C-alpha cells in the first residue's frame, strides 16, 4: 500500500457515511490487541471548542516534556492532520504503515470489516500509532456525540472534558439540548473525573445526573474568575483566579473561556501526579495554535477564516467580528452543509454583512449555492455566487478596500483549500 492507496482506502469508507455504534470498532480493536487499553487518554466532547481545547492542552503538555498524541476530526488539509504527535501530523510513511496494519485486521472481520466507517478506521489507526510510539498521554476528540462515538471505546480516561454544548447534528443526537447533552455525557465513565464548560441549565442538569449515576467527580469551570486585560486581533491577555497575565494568541472571548477550561483540566492532571510547571502552563497557552478558528490569513485587506459551522458558532463569530472590527465593512464567503441550520446562520451574520459570496461545497452534504443565495438575499441585498472557492477568494479581496474585512465561514471543509491558497 502506498500513500495514495491509503488515502483512497479511507475515502472509500467515507461513502458509508455516519454509522454510530461501538460494536464494529470494538471487534476491530480486539483483533489489534486493544492498543487503546494501554494508553492514558483525555477525552474531549462538546459541540464547539473541542479542537481548540485539545490544541491548548497538547501545547502545555509538550512544554512540560510529555510525548502527546492527538486525534482530531475533521481534518483540515490532509488526512494525516487527524493524527498528531506533539502538535505535528503523522508522517505519510507512518500513516501508511499504521493503516496497513489496521486494514489487515479489518479483513479478518469478514463481511463486517467492509462496513467499518472512515472515522472508525482512522480511530483505530490513531490508537495503533499512539501505542507504538509510546505516547505518555493521548488527547481524543469525539467525532460525533459521545455515547456511541468510536473514540468512546476507552474505559478509564484520565479526564473527561466537556466543552460548550449547543444544537448540532440533531438528526443523530436529538432535537433538544437535553437529548444532545445526554449523548455528549456518554463519555463519562464510572469513578472518573469530569471538567465541564459552564452550560445552559438543562444541559448542566443532564451532566450532573450522569456524573452522579457514575460516581464521577465534576469540576465546573468558573468564568467569574476571569478578568480580561487585553483583547485585540494581535492576541489576548487575562487573569484566571490566582494566575495572572495569561497570554494566548487564539482570538475571541470564547477562547479565553476555553483556556480557563484547559487550566482546570491541567490542574486536575497535576493533582493526579503529573508534573506541569506554571511556566509550562503559560508558555503552552501562549504557543497554542489551531487552524481555521478566527485565523488571519492576510492583512490589507484582512482575510479571516473561521470554522463556524452551526448557529452557535455563527453567533460567536458575529460577536467577535463586532468586537474586533466595529464599523468596518465585512464581506462574507460562505458555503454550508444542508443538514445545518443554514437559515439562522445566514440571518445571524447578515446583521454585519455588506456582501455574501456563496460557494458550492465539494461534498454531497453541501447545500446548493443557488438555494443558499436565495436565503441570503432575504437578509442582504448584495449576494453573488462564485463557481469556485479560488474565485470567491479573489472576488472578496478585490471588492474589499484596505480597511475592510473578508471572512470565510460555514464549514471546515473548505478551510484547508483556502489555507493552501495563501501559502503559495
């Protein structure tokens, strides 16, 4: 198997779509000798913020000298981005080698092996790789929900972290926050430790009940301990309780909240005996990067990409743009999956939009650009359709003056393409 054959093998599995459940992944991992049982994991669930939380925890642990694995989804630019070690993606050679082993074991499953999903194959590949390179700690991002997500095969996580929970993937997780919270809370194990981002009352009630049922110790991050000292497009500085002058380069008030959640998680690890200095915490937070989240790709005019792909994310994006760029002209480039609340997302951003440039997504899940443009025209009188992502970017930049802002949002699926454009 060469690299392209490996990519093709995984992409073929993507055609199976989403198929939640633990039976297939458990059978596969059992054939592999259950590498996940030999790993110490931090499990991260939530609707928004999971990737940023993992990036910050990983950066801190790296600074503390630990060998840290990271499993994330969806990947941004290439398939190897889903499997990270110390913040760097797995090499193509190691990816092919690890996937080849997983493929061989999948064959032993017979007919069932053909129904392993893309995410299940990548999860197993990540576990096998992390085990073979002797990771001290592995950070696992839930792909969808939690209870029936393939990452949930781990039995005794070091910490279960739950970030912000809101409406998303309602077709799979339920139509109410209570139902969605129940699925996310599925990562909470018996006698475990849980660190929780403050939530709406009905969400917290579910988390508390599941923790009580599992005799899990719950730590709620206290945002009232946050004192923001500086927040600009150049970075942010804040105090959190006794810790003063913490600096991060991730932008947006929500990232300060995420950083507070991360600090509570790190403190929980310290109490478990992990050696993590104050310097490692501060330096790790400062150095943490996460692509495609309020990320500046260009200045004059400012070009920003943000992975906001649901209503909650769109609201946060709008608030951040209003905070950082009051009274500035904002041109949006967007394409959205048809299973999202695209009407509300467009409406939310229309309050600050001078123009929408609509694109088609390279996915069967993508909403047709013509249909999305009709929605956008309800709320904005300057809407155009671009036939390619590249042309949309050029149009946005050409239409903007040096003081304007161009912001691409709506799906993580095109973030990689745009990042590559600005690298060349």
